[in-house]
């Protein structure tokens, strides 16, 4: 089981990386300008928008020296400032995931894999 752990006075707490990725993904898709998470097909290199139930495939969670590193593969809305969207994503995810897990975030990497026009 890959998970992030912390020791408390009552014992050890382990949070599975899939749980962190699910929570971080749900926070990310609530951010303005984010259409959704992206999944890249290794076979043909195509980028596709992931459905809500497979949102964690667009997120990678790594624990290094008791700090989290999150990688997001996102699709942004056409016509919005990518810098503004990513700054908003970083601040929201950092605050909410640290509050949720109690583990500090060292770095958040964002890969913009596509742009979509929103109806």
C-alpha cells in the first residue's frame, strides 16, 4: 500500500495516496478555468478529458521527506489566463489538502495538457 503517514501521540496514521489524489482532484475541478483532469494515452499520445470517477488518473502523489509533491495534468477553459488559473489551483489545493491531510505540500506541478471551449 502506497500511502502518506504521520506519527501522533496515539499512534501512526496512514493516508493512502489514492485518497489524497481523489480529494486534490475534487478541489482542482472546482477551481475557475479548470475543465477537468487529463488522461494521456501512452499508446497513441492522445489527451482525453477524464470523467469524475477516474479523476485520480490525472494526478500523481509522491511523499518525500514527510512532504507531498502533487502533479496535475489538467485541461483548461479556452480564453482564460493560464497563469491566473494555475495560481488559483495551486493556492486552493495547497490550503485544502494541507488542511485535510495535515501533511505539508512541498511542490505542486501543473501540466496543461489541453484547452477546451466551454458551452
